[in-house]
């Protein structure tokens, strides 16, 4: 399961961002947990000064406004496709490849 964080203090834009993300997760049937982060110090730890922001698996992928559904779909598909062969549960499976530099997809 992937973790998607919505960073924001609870403003209307932050609430809208959370709704868009939830709608897209539901539409795409993605196994993900949404975490709301409202603590300003924790938000600043992500080097985010403009909210709302979206974090997928600890990587800030969008900040400073309400993303459209198409933007969120692109972010989720890109971030989930990059790890498609390896979910958190099966990182040792044979589908995980290692490139010439010894870097694994997991």
C-alpha cells in the first residue's frame, strides 16, 4: 500500500485537494492510504512553503494549489507505474530487476 500525504492547515484549498485525491484513488482503484498533515512544522520539514501539497511515498509531487483530477491521475499513475513490479509486500519477488549499475527497481 502506498502512502499519500496531503499537506495543509485545513484551508478550503487543502480540503479540495484531499477530495480530488480521494476521488482519483477511488476511480483508479489504487490501494493507498491518505494521511492529512496539518502541523506547520511537519509541513515545513518537506520544504513546502505554499500549501496544499501532495506527497507520494515521501516525495513532494505537487504544491501551491488545488490540482485537477487529470493532474492527480498523472501523478498517481507515474508514481505507481515506476514501482509497478514491486509493491511494498513483494519487494523480493523475481519481477524486480537490477540494472547494470546494480540498482533495483524496488
